[in-house]
C-alpha cells in the first residue's frame, strides 16, 4: 500500500496551493470567518494616501508671476528715500531705488551712479539693475546713437551700451552724436569724430554746432570771422554772413541775427523770410514756436502765424502734441491745429516720447499718455542723496 503515499502527498500540496491563492485574492475572511479580536491586523499593501498641503496664497511681498512689473518699453528714473530707481510707464517699480543718480534707459542700458569715495561715479546697468559696467566714470552724458560720452581723469571719451571704449578719454569737451558725428574740443578748437572714434573733421573751429540734415554751423575767428556751413566731410556748402546758426530741422535753421533778433535760413544759408522774432525755436511737424513781446505763437515754413492763439510759453511739437502755458496759468498740450488736447494743470511738461511725457504737478512728478492719464513716479519733496 506504499504507492498510496505519493498520491496523498500530492493532494495535500494542491490543497495548500489553492488555499494560498484564495487567501491572496481576499476571500479568506469569507472562508475562515471573522478574525479573533486578539489577532494582529494585517499590514496594508500600500501606505495610506496623505492629502496634499493647500498651496499658500501669494503674499504682498511675493506677488504672483503674472503681477511682476514689465521691464520692456520706456523705463524712467524715480526717487525714494534719497535714492533713485526705475519704474515703467504703468508706474510699477522695475528696479528698486539704490542709486545716487540715474538717467533714462536707452535701449538695454542706462547710466546710473553711486557714491563710492564721497563722489558720484557712473556706470552702466541693464534692465534688471545689474551692472554692465562698474561705476568708475566721473561724469557721463545721455546716450546718443548708441554711444555715451564719459569723463575719466578729467577728460572725455566715448563708450557703447556694453561699456566698450570707442574713443579713449582724450578730449577737453565732448558733444552728443548726430548723424554719425560728434563735436569734440581739443584745447580751444573744435572738430568732429565718427562712431569709430576717428577724427573725420579736424579741430580747426572756434565754435561748432551739431549736425542735422547733413549740415553743421561753425565759426572760425581771425582777421575776418568765417561762418561756414559744412557737410559731413567738413566741406563748406554755404556761408552765413553775420548770423550765428544753431541746427537745421525740416530744411530750416533758426539763427541769431544779433541785437535781440532771430530768424530762419534755408539750406543755402539765406533768410527763408524777412520776419524776425525776439525768440525762436526749431521747426517740428511743420510748425515752430516764436515770441514777439511777451506772446508765444506758432508759425508755418512761410513765416506766417499758423493759428489764432498765443501763450506765455510754447514748445516744439512731438508725436502731434506740444506743451504750452497760458498767461498766469499751467502747462497743457495742444495739437497741430491749436486745439487743446490735454488740460493745462501741470507746472512742468516735457515732449512726448514713445507715447508718454514727463510732467510735474506740484510736488508730484509723473508720466502721462496722449489722452492725459497720469501715473505717479514720485513726490519731489526730498533732495538727492549724497
């Protein structure tokens, strides 16, 4: 009967396997009944799920990403607690105030200063407020055509918006770039350099004006005073007889006729019309502000009054608007037809640039758009930081 033992063993093994599979499938409780109260609970197959912590609401000091101030477009200096920072045209802070001086951004760079040795030193910052060039310059001028004139060791040179030196500091005085030329003084004579820093018109003039429309006014003193109008290569293209020229705009240049009289000349340096004025400014958008007695008004290129209105002060047009001040009143803006567009409520008003203009209203300095909406930059109630 020995042969029965293997069969019995096989049956027992098969039963154990079936029981194990059933127990694994979760039917053991049904087959065996309720577990004893003293039995240890079975270990769960997975740890229990823990509810996620709710995301905290953004605080006032940590604004959500969509509320961050935009650094694109025009960035303007503003002052707080004696330091200068930058805001955008929506009035939002882009760069916190930490500079002793700051100039408006030009492209991707701005000139800013800090006091390192008791005196201000200028450098270049980017739109995050980081230094592109550490502050080492004694002085600097606003960018023109992508270059700034800077002062170092008492002399002037030029650099680009990344701080690369274009012209070494070797000039006694330096001007802004216009049409690829900047006037510079060596000793007591003026000449012109190009944007590569090379002298293109020798320093032989006792006075020199900025280029505009391919021409510049200059003066050479001597037995006879020469007043040439030169081109970009320094060649004389016209000559003034007695007047002192400024610069051309829209084919006309305001000139000082001496004895308190001002007029306008054409490209040939002869008077465009015979009317003279006690004060005059450049033509822009077809009009120029001029003064007779205490009244400012606008003329057209023929020298005629453009519309029936006069002001205590009048400025050149930019982007279709000009700042004017009524007698005993405030500054507002008019269009080229002389119609009031922005109410006269400002103590100071600057030209429009890229759709906005800087203004002052009492102690408040801000920016307005072309329909007159005002955004505060800062209150002008403190002095610059030392």
